[in-house]
């Protein structure tokens, strides 16, 4: 039997932004997810989304998004110990589809150019996989990974741990392994990276795109 998939778009405005736009004029949203495990393509599920807005090289802690997500399965003891997310916390939480739709409403309300994350390919896969389960194709997801920007600024670094990078670059560290906490930690790291990027003479949206090899999920 043939099932026709519907499309759902992440409401970003990158296609409307001139490449010469100064970086200070742009809004970014940094986001993070927590899941029941790392095998999201084969059964693990989304349990939390957290996000925060960056505007004018400032982290806007008054503009945040956070929701737990009901994974429709039991959360393991190991994940609860890591994230502090329990079955009780997610029992009355929205479904993955509802949570993603609410997150995209937040993105749209902030008129955001793109999404930022640390090892963001995993978080993008989480969104894409959860939507695929509901017969949706995710379109127009445009992202920057802090790892790519670090690689451009300081190519000698070769690790992935968010907290270690935050310590190296002297930025704030929030509660680890919570979606909002990791989003805030990543946001302050990204702002520091933007300042260093600018100090090297790069000042525009187009230059940031080139430096981080922007990828669009079609």
C-alpha cells in the first residue's frame, strides 16, 4: 500500500536574508534535545526540547522554549540518572509531533535565520525521525554546528564534549544533560565563537555560511 507523506517546514528565514547582512543583525535559535537513547532511527524517542534565542551577539535568557515529550515508552534508569527526566515528568507531556509543532511556533515567532546546536546532526535526526513516524517529511531545516565553527576558528581541537569546549573558551556552563541547560551552554559558546569569528575579519551572514558549510535538509 502506498502512503503519501506530507511535508512540514521549519519556519526559518535564511532564504530571505541577504548574504551581506551583518551578523549582529541576525537572530539565531540554539536548541538541544534529550532522548531515551542514541538509536533514534531504530526505536529511541524524544523526551525533551530546549531552546534559547540569540540576538545581536546576546543570549536572550528571557526568550526560551522548553517542553518535555511523552515518548510512549518507559524511560530507562540510566537515562533518568543522566537527565533527571522520569516517567512521571513526561506522563502528561505532549506527543513528539505536538512538541515539535510548538517548537516551530517558537522559531517562527522569533524570526530566526537558522538553528544552532552542538553536534546538531543528532538533534536534526531526532526531529526528522519523530516526524517521519507521523508520516511527515521535514523540509527547510537550516543549521549551524558549533563544532564546524570551532573547526574553522581553532582546527587543532579534536573532541566533541560541550562542557570541555565551554571551559576552553571560558563561557558559561548550565545544568548538563537537560535540553534547556545544554542549549544555554551552547548559546554562550556560540556567541564567543561569533566574536572570535568577527575578530578574524568575518562579519557577514554569507561568510558564516561559507565557514560552517551550511547544510539544508530538503
